[in-house]
C-alpha cells in the first residue's frame, strides 16, 4: 500500500530546491541534476512534483511566496504603513537570496514570453501586485482609471529597479532610485488629495 503524501515534506523539499538553485538556472534544471544536488532519488521528486513543468511551476510559486509573511493584513493601510511595507519588500529583494530568487523569477517570465504553453505564474504574480496597489489607491479616493495607471506605473518602476539590481548589483544606486520612486509616489498622491477630498 502506497504511503500517503506528506505536504510538509513537499514544502521542505521546495525550500531545499530554492536553496540549490541560488547559483543555477531554470534552463539547466533536470530531475537528475536536482536529485544529485539534493542527495535524493529522482523518484522522490517525481512523487512530490510530477513532471518537470509541474516542478518549475511549484518553484515559481515558492519564489513568489517569499513576500507572503510581509503581506499587509485585511485592514486598510495608511500611507506611512504602505511605504514602510514597500520598503521592507524592496530591502528583502536586496539580500543575496532575494536577488537570486528574483533572477530565477525573471528567467521564468522571459521563458513564458516565448513558450508554446506559458505557465502564467509570472504574469499572474505581477498583475496581483498591480491590482493590490490600484485597489489601495481607489480606497484612498483615486478614480479607478487613474488608480490603475498609478498602481501599474509604480509596480513596473519598482520591478525595473529590482531588475537593475539583479544585473548590476549596485545596492546603493538602486536604493537611491527606489527612494526617489517612493518620494514621487507620495508627493503625487498628497498633491491630488485636496481634489480627491473635494469629490467626496
């Protein structure tokens, strides 16, 4: 009789896989190389992850989940809380592990752009960030169209800054860029607040 799957074992394996990939690429990933690197049988990987595509999808989900512990709660954040949270997420991206996981996430996104059957994880994750910030701006009183543009512009700019760090590694330069982005976002929002309050 087959042993029932242990979800916690799959979670443990995924963390080990992410650590193993910190200095490798998704393009070179095989069940054999991964099993050899982790010192386990490739059958263990097949048992928990199925095929290679399912494994890569789980890896991407695991990468994206790195910010889950920092996600704001259900209540509406004030502007100061939002900025503090954004800085925390950005700072995490500057750590060695954060930089390498982001590199893998970018690699997966680029693969998706030309794949016959895109996984869709990267697009979905990116749009979740855009939707989160757009919804926050709407709650602040921004019209939906304006909130969508502002939210996406901030997320796209922040992702560009993280990409800068992934390829250049200049922590001081990207931190200055991110702080400028936050400053512009805050100043623009505060400048429009009187007109937004006038509509209420």
